[in-house]
């Protein structure tokens, strides 16, 4: 009988030991269960970094194609100016000085808007972004007025090689700048919806940084074309 009692108690003790270990195991699993949440947060942060990186990489690829286009046009411009006898330099419209001032100011206002977004100052971000759009449209308007000034002088696309390149270079830049204005409009529309999550704000910042890169490139490209048309005639 003693042996029987001992044998019956021993399995019970094992069961009690196993059962007692259960809560501690549960606590361990519960503690580990918090781990994936932390890792999940890390993955979210990594996703935000990858999202911002993809915006920048995509923009750099787009800018590389734009740079190649204008490099080819510049090469053709220089070769044509050096080898042709029918090259007749035109007087570049003075309206272009105003255009240059407008696009330069637009880069400043956009940079202020981008930094306001980083500081989560939504009101300032919207105001300066809207000002950038207005300056961009003003730039295109002055470009159109410069074309009208040339037409009033009887200078058209086919008048001579220099006028042809003038219309081509300024027109190509204007089309690309219009694309930048559409991107600004996209940012402005997104700013009307206040993000509820940090992830949404991070994406907005990445998009604004990518568009800023494009806009500043367009600014620098215009200054380059302006000097080319004025100095290399």
C-alpha cells in the first residue's frame, strides 16, 4: 500500500510541477509576445526609410533623363552656333530677367515650406507651398510674354537657328516646369488632409523632399539656359 501511495503521489507531483511551470511559461511567452510589436515598429521605421529612399531614387532617375536631354540640346546649340553662316543672334527679351527672379524666389519659398513641414507647422507649409505655385505660374506667364515680345518683333521659330533654339530650349524647360507645378499641386492637395499617423507624415515629408529636389533642379537649369542664351550667341 505504501508503495502504491508513493507511486500515485509521484505523478501528481510531476503534474503540479508542470502546472506550476505553466504560468511562468505563459509569462515568458507574453514577454516575448511584446517583442514582435517592437520589431514591428522597427520594421515600420525601416519601411518609412525605404519609402523615402525610393522617392529620392526615382527622382534622381527622372532628373538624369532630363539632364541628358538638355545636354544633347546644348551640344547641338553650341555646334550649330559655331559652324553655321546663317546664325543671327536675337535680342533676348528683357522679360526673362523677371522670369529669373521669379523662379529664384520660388526655390526660396519652397525651401521654407519644406522646413515648415519638418517642424509640423501645417499652416506655414500650406501658405509657402501656395506661394511657390503662384511664383511658378508667374514664371510661365513671363515666358509666354517673352515669346509674344519676339513675335511682335517678327521673330518666329523658323526665323533663324538662334531663334529656333531659343523657342526650343525655353519651351522644353517650360514643359518640365509645368510638371513641377503639377507636383506642387499634388502636395498642396495632400496638405488639406491632416495625417493621423506618424507614418503618413513621414511619407508626406519624403514626397516634399523629392519634389523640392526636382524644383531646385529646374531653377538651376533655367539659370544655366539663361546664361547660355545670353552669353553664347
